[in-house]
C-alpha cells in the first residue's frame, strides 16, 4: 500500500464522506443527493406496479387491464437519464460497490412499507450470463439489503433458458421471451411464506411476472417485488 492511499483511507475512516450513486456528488448524510432526489417515487403510487400516479388514483392505467401475478411492486426512483447510468455501471462496468448504495436505498423504502417478509430472493441470471459478468447484480443488491434489514436471503429461482436482452424487445415480446425461462429451486419450504424479489429495474413487469408465476407454484402467501428504479409508464 503506498503512502497516499493509506492516508486517503485513514481520512475516509476519520471523516467519512459519501457520494451519490447516481451522480457522484458528495453527500453529507443519506445516500442520494438532493438534486437526484427529485427522481424519487414517494408520494402516491400504483398499488400493483409502483408507478407514481395522481393523488386521487389507486391503480395505474396499465395495471387496470393487466393481470399482475405478483402482489405488489415497490420502486424507489424513476429510471431515466439521471439514474440509469449507475444501474448500468453496476451491471456492466464492474462497479460492484454500488450494490451497497442501492441496498440502502431499498432499505429506506422498505422501512416505510408494512411488509412482513420471510425470504428475500433476486431475479436470477442464466449460468452463462453470470459466468460472463462474474456476479449477479440483483443478488448482490439483495444480499446487501438483507444485511441491513436482518432478513434471510435465498436463491429461489434459476434461469433455465437464455433469452435475448429484454431491453431490446417490446411488451408482448418480453412476456413471450420469458415464458418458461425461470424454474423454482426447492418447492417444499415456501408454503405460506411471504417472499420478496429484488431487482434493479422494473420496466414492463414481465420479468417479475415470470418469476412470480414460478414462485407461486410453491404456494407462498404473498410475492412482493422491490426494485431500485422503475421506467415511467408510456403516455396513454
Ligand atoms: Zn446525485
Ligand atoms: Zn400499475
């Protein structure tokens, strides 16, 4: 270790400072800086998908006409130009440390929800994809989240079919793309349990629907989703 990095490390221990995961600005308290916090979804949200909606509404226009297999999704920030860079950096640029920041964000949101969770899990990646990327970013976030929330983490699902990247597909194609691509690992012990699935982004919800469909075969009580970000519903 060279002298400078030792001093830097010592300085960080004595005078800790944090930087916003989305923009890198220094923050004195909290995780996300004031400027990025305007992307937070915290006022009124759809009871099914977590979309930010008008105060007098309970459910968004998409969920009204759609069967959501999971019980509810909760998202913390809107996925947009300002927030997507950090998500990509964790996924593709080896910035694994961001998982801790995202876990803190999820935990802050989780504390405001009255959920009783027995098992936390994450959206799995295929074996090949994980080998290539070396870690599953969603599992990293979920494991860090469990440390903060004092909950049990378990891999409950496996991705048994490699599928084209969801980002390149439309809504109907996304659902078709994912049918039969997840499988539950060990059905026995999930009966009557409340399960929480963690992921980085909620887009159309087709990934969570596919995961929840598989998990529901084990007859859990509830399947909730908690995601760091959510893409805004398209304009009607
Ligand atoms: Zn920021
Ligand atoms: Zn909705």
